[in-house]
């Protein structure tokens, strides 16, 4: 059969025979449009949620004005939690003779004994070398670099630190966050991934709102976090996002590694005040902190001071630390920051008035002697708060909540007639709007009035009764909201949210019997008593020996969430994507011009396909390095928090497949349209698709094993070897004569198989009969290596060698992906604890 040439075909014939190019182009464009639409809808939803946040905060501000109008002295909460709730069970942490021996045998922590009570904000302080971070890592099970000594108890039960993962949060010192997500998206996805499976969409949004408001980042919620190169939010705001990611999971026990490092004193104070707010719900927070100002230092309920060598110097109330050191003979100069002075004492920089040859090691013995005296019942030191309460002269009676409510009720009775202008016994939306405008000296919007009406009466209420109005105002004294909207959601089954059980009216046995149905037990009644956590109230810490772990989404649930997150990130990578698409297009164009117009190589020449497949493999493997290489610290953090690694891996790979498809198609289409090889496009692209599939696997594998800065060099070397050298068709006959070399080439080389596939397809369509002896010899060599004598030119896909190539490439790509998964899972294992 005569050889086909380009002269035998017109452009009309070419386009008619290759309509598949247009069809695949349309599919790719539709895929991009779908992602664009999803991204637009996501952004519009986020913008709407930001407006809702502002409206809810404005509504609460107007609510506070209402209380101040009727009773200025009535105590109200600065912010009410609408999604978060008091802990069903709390966690106290007790440690006895806790120590740590490094693998070298050196002891860096020695005999630390004490207890952090539940619902407290606790600080660990000490000079450099005191073992502060080591102590916290031992408590939370992250000290994989040594052997733990001693005993740890959670709620008086001996516990292995590894068992804490289900109800623990850990905030790393470095601000490890997603650079290409907004502040709100960071928190929202954290709630979805780490929250309970029974959370409704409404409550997920409420929890997100709580974190944004408590951490004071609601005003930047739709700002991209950014990176060092592409600056987004400020360093202090980034630190709050870092903490908010853990708060979103509503941990019972929260560890923080230097959460105030890099912040000024004002920002540090704001962060600690936010954490203190969460402790009111029963969360126990334990943090390492460096030399805070005294106003911040006194916020901590308990402070552990460690000396050099990792032994205890003091453990107790922050208010008692100064008096303790003064009792030992130290004198603090006037106008000195006590927190700085403590560090100087621990470092031996302060002289002792009683002992001239004072050494810091003596502090350890003095603390042990003090504890021994307390255990014997002698010489105990009462805390400042105890001294204050025991002094009859300083004690004063406080007004109870019931008395406040009675006074507020009386005030409301006196002014109700002026509020209810039409005298129908209820207050409609217009009357409420007038009242709000009078109290705040500004007119609220219709959305604010509607929101308050719903909170007071429920979703369908049109008018507010006097009792509903009073209950709503009294409810503002609670740290946890319990308005009619939340009652309606609870009744509709949007997750258990029982805030209205009177704990004081039930026995411990009754409460334990209801623990499967009640998530939060409070010391308040339905009238709206304060809901904040009080660790001294036994009703709030019932069944405290067993902490209930959150039932998080499984593989399918996390895969869906992670894919949505990855799609959001995918669309924001357009700048990087455009760079690679430009490089691929240029590569395809240059190779097409060289092959078709300069070297004029035959369209069946395997060396042509070797160059094409090597170029595509190199560019795609470099592109795929970013899939796992850029987000390694984020993965380590999420892995430590219990994320499903299989779901994480598959979500990343599946979404990245869109890029692989687009880039492979573009590269192949550019070359195909310029070169015009007279082969149906959908067949021409098959070997390129296999090349992309396998080379992307190499990119994934290298990104999980090699540091990001070395990745491009490694994949370039791999592409050169497995594609350029081992797949060279002129050397293939030599490779096939040596069994070891044949096996190596067949296992490792991509182009050994894709070049064979391309030649079979080209030969079956072109049926070349070259006149040039050199071309004829080259064709004979290619047929000997790549073509089977049993092949039917009319059915190239039935060729055994074509089938073998497909199977080999599928297995190669699959094995590389499996190895990539295990590399991701087990590489840097210590950082995933």
C-alpha cells in the first residue's frame, strides 16, 4: 500500500477526520466552566455569610442597648456562643514524677508533679533549657524523641498520652495554615473535618461565627491568609487563625506552644483573653509562654514554673507566685515586671537576702520541702483568693441572678405601656424598631429587627409577648445563647443542643442516664441563669472520669469535604497554572515546528515520540511536585489531629487530575494541529495520556520523599533517565538482548512503552513505504522492536505488544501512586503525632 503524505489531504479533510479535537476541547472548556461556576457560587455564599456575621453582631449590640436602657447595672456577656456549648465532660490533667530521657540518655525533665484543674487556663514558664516545650510535648504525646517517665492521669484515671487525640487540640508555635484559603474557609473546613457527624449546616456556621468573633477576626473573614511572597493578613491575625483552627474542633483539652511569640503585648493579651473566654465553657488550656507582661500573667488560673534541668520551682495561682518567692527571701525591685523577675530568679540572676551563696538548684528542694509540709498538714499556704474570702471584713454580698431578673421585670412592667403603643399586649416589629432606635440613638435595619424578632419568638413569631421579651433580655447574661431560634433548631433535630435542663433539679444518676441525649448540662434553669462553666460545680463535671470522643466524618465524608476544599484552592492557582500551560504550549509548538518544518522527520519516527513524551513527562512531573510538597506542614498538622490520610491523598490526586487532563490535551493538541500527522486525534493522544498518568505518579512520589527545594532537580534527573535514556528506540534492540537490562527498562521506563504504542498507532494508519534507504532501515529496526509479526494493521489495538504496553503503564502509574501514599503516610512520621 502506498505511503500517505500531507499532500494527499486538504484542510477540509483534516478537520473532518479530526473533529475529536473540537469535542475534547469542548469537554475541557465545560470542565473549566463548571469549576468556575462552583467557585463563583462558593464566593457568593461566603460573602453572604460575612453579611450575616455583621448583622448578627449588630443585632447583639442593639440587644445590649435594650438591657442598658431598662437596667444599666444588669450584667451581660460581651459575646454569646451560639454554636459552641459547655463541655459535656471536662478534663483535669494530673502528673506525678513526670520526666523525659532522651535517646542519648540525657534527662531533660525530672520529677514534675502537680495538677491542672479542669476548665482552667494554665501556663508553663521557665528560662531557656528548663524543658517547657518538652513537658508539654510529654503531656500531649508528641515527645517521640525520648522516653517518658512517671504517671499521667486524666480525671484521676491513668492515661497514655496517645489516647488524648480524640478530644485534644494542639496549636503549634509556627502559624501552619492554608495560604490560599480565606480566614472563614480555614475555620469552616476545620469544623467540618473535625466536628461531629451530627452537626447541621446551621450549627457549623454558628461554630464558625463563634470562633471568628472570639478570636476577633470576623472583620477579615473573607481575606486570603497569604504567604511571605503574597502577603495577606497580618502576623497577629495569622496567629489567631492558627489558634482558631483548633478551637473550631471544640477540644476538651487544648495545648498551645508559645501562642504569643512574635506578637506585641496588646495582641498577646487579646489572644489570652480569647482563650479565657473558651475556658468558661469547660475547656482546659495549657500553654508554654515567654515572659508576659504582668496583666497577662495574672490571667492564668495556674502557673507552672520550671527551672533549668526541668524540675518544678512553683505550681499554683499566678497571684501567689510573687508572695511565694518573697517568702523564700527574694525581694522584687519597685516598678519591675513580676513575670520578668521570676525568670531572673529561676536563672540565678537575683540574690537572696537570707542565703549569700544562693544557687538556682536550691529552688527545687525548697519547692519539694513546701509540698512535703502541705502533705503533712503543716505549713500550708492559703492562696490569695482563699485569704480574701476568709477575711470577714472584706466579704460582701453580691446580687443574685434571680434578684436581677426581678428588678428587670419590675422596670419592664413600668415601661411596657410606653413600649406597647397600640395597647394590644404584645410588641410587633415596628414597635420593636422604635424601641431599638430610642435605646441606641440610631435606627436599626429591617434585617436586624427581623433577627431579633426571631430570637425572641422563634422563626414564625410575628409579635413579642412581655414574657418572651423578659426571657430574652435575661438570657443575655449567659455566655451561651439559648434564644427561641436555637430552641427551634433543637426541636427540629439539628443535633442535640439541650441547654435548658436544670442540672440542680436532677441527681447525678439521672444526669448519667441522660448522657446519650444531652450534650451540655448547665447549672442554670430555663429562666436564663448564667451558663458559663464553673469547675467547682459538681453538676457541671458529672461523669468526669470518662471523656466522650467526637464521632468525626469517615472516609467518604472527609473525602467529600477535602475535595471541596481542594477545588476552592484549585481555582486560586490560576497564575501558577497559566505559567505551566504556557510552557507546555511553547514546548509543543517548538517540537512541532522542528519535526515538521526543520528536520522533516517522518510522522512514524519513534525518536519524535521519544522527545514529545519526555518533554511532557518532565513538565508534568515538575508540576505535580506542588500537590504534596507545598503543603507538607499543613498535612502533618492535620494528620496529627486525626484526619483520614487516605481521603486526603485521594482528594488531592483526584482534583489534580483536572490539571493533568488540561495540560496533556493542550500540549498534544498544539503539536497535533501544527504538525498534522494524519492520525485520528483521539488515537494520537492515547500514549500521551499514559505518559501523563505515569509521570504524574513520579511527581507525587518525589514530593512525598524529597524536600521541596530539591524536587525539581530529582524529577528532572528521573525523567532524563526513565524517558530519555532507557526509552531510546535506537538502543532498545541492545537492551532487549540482556535479560537484566530488559527487565529494568520494562519496569522503569515510560517511553519504552509509550513509544511502542505511538509507533503501532502511526504504522497502522500511515502504512509507510519510505524510498530513502536510511528511512527504510530505520523503519525496519522500529518494526523489529515495537511491532509484532502477528499484528493486523487494521486492528492495532489487538496487537499483543500494544496490550502489554497498556498493562505495564497502568501498573506503573498505580504502583507509583501507592508508593506515594505510603511515602506521605510514613515519611516524617514523628511530625504526624
